[in-house]
């Protein structure tokens, strides 16, 4: 009987080089960063942390990327303005209310929240960014911030516990806090080594009851990036990681991802043209990829992390289109929930998205097992497939046989729990 | 308190004019058409009808539109060839096996099936079309057809019962058979009136266990259309009806929609330029729209038929993009299942799809109730909304305030039952 070789998919990300290693501390692994997460009673539960603050010791380089949704929340508008000059001191985040569709009063609350933080830290209001997640269309009161912000500033600390508190204060339907940190060894032109760090946390797991999926991500590095380098490294990383995650194809009015670069690792400033840039950018990408996978694995109701690799596409655009089509297919996602090695649904999802290919050139692997070659099914050992479904991850690989471009996307299965979480009445 | 007026959405389709009225008979309302549905034991249940046959009394004008999926089943390939000359005698359909991803042997079975029908009817093999729905990647045996086709030909009849049998033989996860028929009064240039009919049936309700969504639709009219007119009327109708239905955003390898035009209503041939064309095309569209709504209402696990109207778009393309984004949003669809008047999810789905608009120009109505005006929420009577959710239909209307283009899309809610149907293991 003919033996079929599995498709060669790229190695698991992050591709850690000698210079990049996981470390402890979350966002507080980064020199010059303090964090806090406090109970500000913003969501009607005085025992629940709902206000997070991350502050650099001094105003420093900062970059941000924000939702492309045409409905865009007040904090996004304010943060966009405040980060426009490439510098910031802090970001304050709340859960419980998204401050979206709240008009001019919402903008005022977001600005005043930034002002409260600025006053406590002794910086300008436009050096403070704001992020919100929770219900939309409900006015956000400043009240909780009036007491909550000073409390958060008092609790600011450079510790793993402080990082934990901040990461937990932004959780909504997330079932776990999602943090990541890496140590980066930057080899300088003169042979000396600068030890730098990148760390951060993210929230997001689908939509937020009662409204929409929000991703809030705060990252920091002590590598001495200039503003352009920070912006490029963040944008490139987000494009290859957070923008490649889909839980339910819905994107939010509030998505925000910011990167502070404190420079406290020392040494000469690193710009996009510096030889050291690639190493720092790889570290930032590693953290983003780690957090992106954690979002997919914690997708609302998810039982599996699903990685979709599309290979052999004519162009990267084609590869991404096919990957997105498979990762968003409810039929693929319910099949995985049902432990059904249903390659037919993968094929149909690939074929429906308008990308041109010949079905008789297509190969598909499920969980490392060749199931389709040249468009025709191979005999399948169903017992073996059921055993493979016991693991926490389901890799899907498809080769279109059209070229050499590829793309990767992360998602999760579609389960009863997703319907429970999102079909429940709001109140 | 300010009163808000609901958005003006187009009247419910089909917009029946004096000349177009529903009638009895399904596909057998059409003169010159006979139908049958028999048990051919193609799906391992000898008591279940699984083979349908629709035949014109003579070879006649025929048009077909087929799946755009790059994975395309054998019967689709064969039917495309056989209808290329714009004429056909019959179509034979089976449920239980999609004959997809079956390579050259699958093509041979599809051709031989057509050959069996041709032999019994006394016509050429290439005058017979083939449609299949069911599992993919499993060889389809000719055996069931060898006895089933002669049985179906023996049972061919011009009766409501025969139409019912054919419509039921193609059902898979459909919970009801879906048929439609209209009488069309065609007023001729000389003032005389020709009574014509259009009738048909469709199957489709999401994916077919264990594989994919398939829509098989057979339509017929006795209006004397020429081949070009039949093709244009069908294509235009499909574009505005079946192509505007989404159950789970997945499209199939087997989708097929054909229209026979027997000409038996009599009178001069109607071509695209004839003054009578519009009336016949409207009748065909009415039948397609009726069947399309029935597909959405019978979506897998559906409890509600959802109609999405997008108004005030800059272009039709924009309107369709927004309508599709809302209709495919799992968050919108689970909210409807949960009887949650969650306009925020509608807004977010509209905003995420890349269409440009100003959020402060957007109006939204849910079930006829204004809930958002100029981007800001209106007070909502939650009790009233819950009462409105008791009905079988949920209309959503959104105006973008950018122009005068509009689009309509039909879908259904996303429920536990969808997960049950599609998450069950195949065997």
C-alpha cells in the first residue's frame, strides 16, 4: 500500500532563536514598567478587579494599533489622538462598559479618565491612553474612576503579582488571564550583549456579554526602540498574529493594542535600519504570537486550539483568503467539536472563497495525517483520528498545488458553550 | 418625548402583481412536466425516497446555474456539459451520496445514471442532467439507479402527489419539503392573455450530514421562453434570491439550480427583448424568492427567519457587503436565538466589513422598532421587544446614511440544534 507523507508545514511559532527565551513576570518583566489592577466597582461587583493601569516610569516611546471597525468606541478615538506623537506615559483600562455608541459624553468621560491618571502621575493628559471593554450603548460614569484611578496609582508596582492583577482586571468572558514575557539578548555591533525584555497581557475570547468581541492588549519592551521602530515592529507583529486569529469572525469597536518602549535596557537607540532591530522585532512578535494563540485557545466555549496552514498558494493573498475561509467555517468548527475528521468540510471551505485552484491538485492533512491527495480521499483509520482528537490542538494543513505562498491562521471549535455564552439574554 | 419613525424598507417579496398568483401543484403545476420520487435504497434505508426524477414530455429549453466552489462534484460537471446547448429532457437527483471528490469513477457513474434515464425516456444521454446530495468522498454505486431509474420512470406523473414525492426524495437535513408554484398571466401585444405557470422544489438547510450544504433546485415553466431568456431569467432570479440566503456562510460542491421551459402554455416564443419577458421573469423570481425564504426558515436548527435590509448605502456592492456581514455574524445570530434585542452586534457587524460610513449617520431598526438613530441608542421597551421575538420572523433594517443603494439578505438564527446537527460524529 502506498505510503503518503504529511505536508511540510512551517515550524511552530514562536520560532525562538538562541537570543529569545520565555521568562517570568508578564508585562512587569520589562524594566521601567509598573502595573496595577484594582476593584473600582465599574461593573456592579465591588469584589471584582475591573480597572487596570500600566505606567512607564517616565513618558516614553509608544505605538498603538486600533480597530478598523467603522463603529469605533470613545476610548479608541481618544487613544488614537494621544498616541499620535509616538509617546505616552500610561494606559488605563476598564472592563464592564465599552464606552461605545455613547457620543460626545462618552468622549468626555474617556478624556477625563486620562486626565485623572495624568494628574496622579504628574504628566500631561495626552500622554495617557484609555481602553474599555464591556457593554455598549450604555453611558460610562466617571464616578468609579474618581476613586479607582488614585487607588490604582497607589498600587502600581513592578512585580509579577501586579502584572497578574492588571491582566485579570480586563478579563470579561475570558476564562484565564493571558500573559506572555520573553527575554531578548541583543548583540550589538561591538559584540556586547544588551539584555532586554518584552512582556504583555491581552484580553479577548470572542464577544463580550452582551455585545462584542474586544481585544485589549498592552505590551511593553525595555529595548531602546525609537518611535518608528516601535510602530513598525508592533504593526508587523499584529498583522501576523492577532490579525490571524478568528474566534467567530466578528471584530469589535474597541480593539486596541499598544506597545510601550521604555528604553531602560540601555544602549544606543534602535531604529528600523539598525542591525539590532530584527532581534527586537522577533521578540515582540513572539509575545504577540503567544498571546494570539492563547486568545484562540480561550475562544468562547472552545475546547480546541485549531491551527490552519495553507500551503502551495499562488499568492500570499490567496493563502490568507483560503486560511480565513477554513478558520471561519462553522461546518469545519462544529466538526472539530464533534471529533469528526471531516476533510470534506475543509475542502468545501477552501473551494468556496473565490480563490482559483484545481481540485485535483489539492492535498489535505488533518492532525498530521494525510487524508486527501490530488483531490481524492485516502483510506482513514477512524480510531486513530479519534485518538488524535483527544489532544488540545487540531492542526489542519492544505496544499493548493498552485505555487509557493503560504499563510497560517488560528481559531477554535464551535461548541454548545458558544451558543450558551452568546445566546443568553443580556440582563 | 421625541417619536422616531421606523426605516422604510422595501415591501415583502415576492411583489405579486395582478398577473402573478400562487397556485397549487409544485413543479407539476407546469404543463408538460412529470415528476416522481422513489425508494432506490441509495442511503441504506429501503423505505426512504432517495431518487427524484423530473422530466419534460419532450426535450425542451433548459437553463442551469451551478456551484462556484472550486471543489465541484461529478454530477455538477456532467450537468454543466449536458445543459450547455440550452436544451434538456430530464433531471435525475439522488440523496445520500454527493458523488463529490470521487474522481473519474464518479464522473462515469454520473454519466451512466444519465444514460439509464435517457434509455428509459428514449432520448440522448446528454439531454439528461444529474444532481446529487449527501456524503462526499464515498464512491457512488450505480446499483441503486439500475433498478431505481426504471421505477421512477414508471411512476412519472403530472400530479401534486408526484411533485411531493420528488420534493421529498431530495430532502436530507431539511425538516420540510420546500415547493412553490405560481400562475402567470402573460398579456400579449394583441391583448390576448396566455396563462402560464412556474413551479419547483428545492432542498437545502445548511450542510448535509456528514459533509456540506447543498442546494438542489428544480424549476419549470410552461411559458415559451427561448434558451437565452430562460438563462437570463434564472440567473437574475438566483442572484437576487438563492445567492442572498446564508445559513452558515458555507457553500457546497454540489449546488445546482435548473429551469426547464416546456413552452406548453403556447403562443409565440418569448425572448429577452419581448414585452412579455418581464412578466415571466417576475414569476420565476417569485418562485425563487419563495423557495429561498423557505431555505432560510428551515436552516439547520433555525427557530427564526431573519431578513436583513441595508438601506442608504453608497453603492449596491456596499449594501450587499454590509447585509452579508450582518447575516453571517454568529453574534447577531446567537443574539436572535437568545431573544436579545442586541443592536450593538448589528452595528459591529456592519462596521467590520470594510465598507466606509460615518457611525453617527447610522440608523437601526429591530423588528420594526427604531433602536439606534444617528449612531446613538434610543430608549428600548425590553418587554415589547421580547413580545416581538415571539413571531417567526425577525426583520433587521440598517441605514448607513451614505446614499440610496440597498440590499436584502435572508438568514436564520444560530442555535444549539445547529451544533447538534453539525457536531455529531458521522458514523
